[in-house]
C-alpha cells in the first residue's frame, strides 16, 4: 500500500524552465514560440497554487488534406481543407497519484471525452489566447478530479497495480520543416474515373468506389520538461472497394488499398487496373461460391491475414494501460518471462521502420504524442513475453515509457500499437505449410482445412464484463481438401479467444506480407501496420457471417438501359 506517497500535496515540480528558455531561435517558428511562452507563463502561475501543477504539455496538430472520389467511371466529389487542433495534458497531484488516476466504480468518469479545440496557426497571439483558456479549464477540472481520485483511493479496496500515474522522460529537441501537400486535382479525377469504369462491365456489382486521399500532418509539441518538437508527415492512400451479393442476400465485399508517404510511391495505372480486373473476377466467383457452416479445424493464414490476427489477438492485449485497469481482462499481465508462442516466433513493435520491401509502413513515427522518442520494442523473444507497449503511464514492473503513447487529436494518449513485426527463426515454404495442413486433416479425419488469403480487418474485446474474444473479418477464403484441391468459399468470420488461439500456432512460411490500416480504440484512430509471414494454426473456429434479406437491385444499372 503506497497511499502516503500518493497523497503528497506539494510534489517536486517536473519543470525545466531554463531548458525552455535556453533553446536557440534557429529553426523556431511562431507557433512553437507562442506555445513555449504560454506554457512557461502557465507553469509559473499554476505551480504556485494550493494544488500545484506538476506537469504540462501542449500539442497542436495541423492537418492539410485533399480527397477525390469516383464511382463506375464518374467523379462523385472532391474536397480539400486544413485544420489545427489544440491538446493540453495537465497534471496536478504527484507522479505517484494525479488527476488522471482511474476512479473505480465509475466507468463514465474514466471514459475519454473528445475535446475538439481549433487552433489559429496564422495568429500566434490568438493561439496563446486559446492555450490560456484551455489551460485554465483543464486546471480547474484537474483539481476537482484529483479530490475525487483521493477519496476513491481511500474508500475502495487496495488496487491490484500499485504503480504510479506518470513517468518523467528526458527532454527532446527535434525540428522538422513542415512538408507541402502535393496534389493535382484534374489528373487524379481522370485516374479514378479510369480505375472505376471497368466495374460497370458486371451487372452484379452494385457498388464500386475509389478514393484518393492525401494529407500532411504537422505536429508541434512542448512540455514543462523542456521538450520542443515539430514533426511533419505526409500520407497518400488510394482505396478501391466494390460489392456484390449472393443469391441468398449475403453481401460480398472486395477491398484493395495502396499507401505511400509520397504521391510518387503509389502504383502506376497498369498495376491498379490489373488489380481492378482481379477484384471483378473475385466478386463474380464469390457469388457462386458455397457458404461455409460453423467449423473447427486447421487453417493457414496468409501474411496479411496473420498480421491482422496478431494485431487483434496480441497487440491490443499488450497495450500497457490494459494491464493496469481493473475492468480489463489482463490476459498477459502475469505472463512476463513465460512462453506464449513457439520458440521460433518473436514479435517486435518498431515505429522507427518506415518501409519493408516495396511498401511504406503507416505505423512509423519519430516521436509519440507524449514527446517520447520512438524505439524498437521486442515484446516476445523466442516465444517468451518480455514487455508491454508503454506510454507515460507506468504499470507494475515497468516504470518508463517506450514511445507508444499515441492518440488522435482531441483525445488523451494511451499505449497503442505501431508497426508490428512477426519474425521466425525456422520457416517453411508455402508448399510445405500446405502439406503440414493436409497431414493434420488426415490425422484428425477432417474433411477440409481453410486458407485465409485476404481480410478486411477485425476487432476484439479485451474487458472482463463481455467475452474476451476476437473476430477477424476475411474476404477471400478457400477450402483445402486432403487431395490438395482448393475451393473458394464465402460467409465465414474467424473467431476465438486469445490464449486458445495462441496455443494453436504451429509454424510459419518464408514469405512476408504487410497490412496498413487505421486502428480505433480509446484514444481514437491511429495508423498502424503489421508485417507477418503466413502461419499454420492447428485449430481455428469460424462462424457464419451475417447476411441481408435484400436482393441485388431490381433495376439494371443506368449504363445498361436502352
């Protein structure tokens, strides 16, 4: 029990005032200068209050964006704009116990609230005015909440995790020049028209869209430890999606997306059009494919499917705050230094890697949203769990951040995933992995196994009050029979519980694939990537996918009408 330490009213102030003042003007911007001046003024005043501030950070996230959309050969819309959002992280109390501490028994008090506050980047004095007002609001709310936290700690049973609420980190200085947003509307409108026109050749495809989105995110960050950071990252993403329906009403989607840090890194027209033709063929085949009933048996997950599998099963369950919150399932909390995977498997999270093979990795960043430098984090080494993904919120046994405090602008940061890498020391060829699956079928007298070629994403539940399970959403799935035949099927979701699923992972192949996406959780949507080989799982479970009673449109598409 550490209540005496948590109840300290006048903690050591985590402020490096001289560091802030000593930064040279070289590379400084009006935005950073305004943030630094207002932060210093707030610290000078609020650290002397009866309930003193002990940490303060400001983050301004600016976004310039452009998008264009097309459907069945026609441009359906485009947009462009820019915005900036202010975030304030203010702490009162002490690093051992502060206003961010969980209030047990009141889930609403702990649920993060989206606080959108726009920032006028072109007017430093107006920016300071907004920072002043937000800081005042945050301070008053923090003092009120700290009183509730202290009362909650006193009247509730002793907490399972006795770690503090905040970790001090070294001051950082990094100034990047803001990147330009590069786009040319007319060529992209023409391209998307060409990309979506082939879908009109199929009367069974009732929806087909392509979207090009380009944005540049520039972040300015300062804190009372002396950090001063400006980073800028551009993102270019081409998404193509099309839908058909089977005769029984089941909706059948097909997705493809291409991501790059530069416009030049996106695929050329011939590659995109070849992908579109493949999508059309797949959708026609899916309409005729048999539906699969609920089933358990061996399966192979492609590299893309495996990446999502690990993201959902492992990734969310080794995020640090989930080990601390008592409403979380804490699946792996007590398993540090225990074997959780075959010894040939390791799992690393590394946001410092920007590219793997011919694909940029969207989960890359230089600094997290708490001003901590990104770094490589080996979570599982040779099958043994070693650590968790950590923000500035300590957990029992792990007192420092490892650069994974992430968030969407307007929400508080928590530990989140970045670039996930599954590595193996003993791999097999694709043919060997299939032979191993067929051997399992024969031993277990199973009629078939499954091959998950592609997925659209997934979701998971990690709490205690609902089943602690996951659901991976496949798009292209094949039956594999004992004689080696492969048959396209439809209508299955890959489900399960984490410890059981992990215990069934048997082997991996030697071909790595990447998956880029946006992951949603308490701190909003953040970009993530997963790189993994295909894996053989000795037993998986699938359930039927939901379906609609609606048929395909009765009217033919307008381009087929006389």
